[in-house]
C-alpha cells in the first residue's frame, strides 16, 4: 500500500497538466473579439475545438458549411470566424489595438 500516495501524486500532476492543455486560447480584443467569444463559448461542445492557425483556409472553408445548420451566425460572423481560425495565433494576438 506504500504505492498509493505516489500514485495519487502522479495523478494530480497529470491532471494539472491536462487542465492547462484544455484551456481555451487567450481572448483577443480588437477585430476578432466577438468571433473569439463565440469560438470560446460554442466551438468544442460537439468536437475538439480547432484553435486559430491549426487548419488551412481551404480546410476551414470546406468544414465550416457543415456547421451552418446547427450554429446560427450571420454571414459576416461566418466570414470573421473563417478569418479568425485561418490566422496564425501570433497574428490574432497582434490584431489587438
């Protein structure tokens, strides 16, 4: 039974790392603020959230129409979401005023 405290400690460490890995990306301000809030609050409820800059514009343009029936956004919001997700993470942060 001496292994039990070590296992508990190891699980706590792994859990702490997992919690940090699951946090949403930082919230930008500026031109992406509204769509970033939509992304943080809704994307990932049905699937793993796609972070900005992790997919090409072509991949995103092919995938996003599948969501139009479930996610009710304006055409302008869909365009902004595509732009937000296709932008490398550093550029999203740099878009803040």
